[in-house]
């Protein structure tokens, strides 16, 4: 909501855009199913992750790192927000890279009750390393590129998938930092969608809930960019079908079709993001609602 209000100031009606953003997130069927029906934690860690970036954007890096630390302590997948945080750092240099050290401090603070209860001092980090490689195959639930290689073993291809993801994000980061574009909060919201979805599309063993940030933020981006409305609707429907197949015994759509749809959306968003880097300071020519 705060991001949408910031973006809406140039239109002179920031409260309208803030209400639209808030309503789109609260009424998103994925948020209702995830938080209300399944009692999952995605809204907590995704909200904290977005709050962390917002504080960093507002030049309040310590608050931002504390929010990110709480998010990662809630769920490891909150690290999907870190690529855009690091890209923003190298682009703006508005905070020290040492501020990132607050994140492990916060994780330890959150773990104090568990440590008092008898857990080891490194309980959080051992939990994270245990999760990596727990599932033996590259494809889990979320329809991504590994859906088409469901029998591929993790111990062979896992590190290569991580390297591919890192290479794609690094290439984007280099182009981002060296472009002549003047970025606004609307641009950063769209880049948050793309960077988090990059992780969900290429990393192995992705659960149906791990692309949650993109699924919440893309509909908000669609308020400002007309051409994102259909992709936002498609992403929500595809992810809703994933929830249905995982928890509600929906099996009417092939996982290959869902993966193909997700990849098409991802390639479209990739084209928009990379094209936007060389738009010479002008926003993509679109009708703004």
C-alpha cells in the first residue's frame, strides 16, 4: 500500500492507488487460501520482506535489515527478495553493505526462545541446510522449468540450477546498474516480481507457495500498467490451480500446461524488464489507469 501510494503521487491521487493495492492483496484468492484456509505463513514473511525493501528504499537501512531478518527467520524463501536489495545497493549506494550483517543478528534474536528451550545456538542455520537437498528430485510442486525434467536427480543438477539462477540475476544486475534509466517505485515493484519469479522458475524443489511475493505484487503493478493486467490474472489463476492440486484434489490441468503458462508469463516479464533498462529514462509507453 505504501509503495502504491508513493507511485500514485505523480497522478495526484495516492490514496486511491493505496486502497487499490491494499484491496488487491487482501482480496487475492491466493492470500485467502494460503492464510485463511491453509493457515500458512506466506503473508507474514512476504509482507516483512516487502517492508524491508520499502524501508531500504526510504533510506532507513537498519529498519529494512531488521524486517528482512524477521522475514528470513520466518521462512528461508524470503531470501528471494535479496537480489533486488543487492541490485538496489550497487545502483544507489545509499547504505553500507555491512548493514546486511544485521540480518543474521536478527535471525539469532528471533531464535532466542528456541535456544532457551534447549535448541542449539545455530538451530536456524542447521534447519536451512537440512532443507536443501531434502527432496531427491529437481521438480517438487511448483510448475517451473524443472516440471519438464521430473526425473532429474537433485544431487546431479541442483548446483547447476543454482548457478543458472545466479547467472541470470547477475546479468540483469550488471545491465541495471549500467543503464541510463531513472527508476521509480513502480519500476522497482515490477523488478521485484521478476527477480522473485526468476528464483521460482529456475531453482529446484520449489513448493507451490514459493512465488508468493510475485503473486501478490504483480496485480498491484497491473494497477499502473495496463499490459500487466492479463499476466497478473493468469499468474493468480495458475497458482490457484497449483494450490488446488496440492490441497483440494484438483487434477484437471496438466502440470506441463501449468509450467508452460508460467514460463510464458516469465518470458514476457523478462522481455519487459530487460527492454525497460534501455528506455532512456522514459517509462514504457502505456495507458495508466
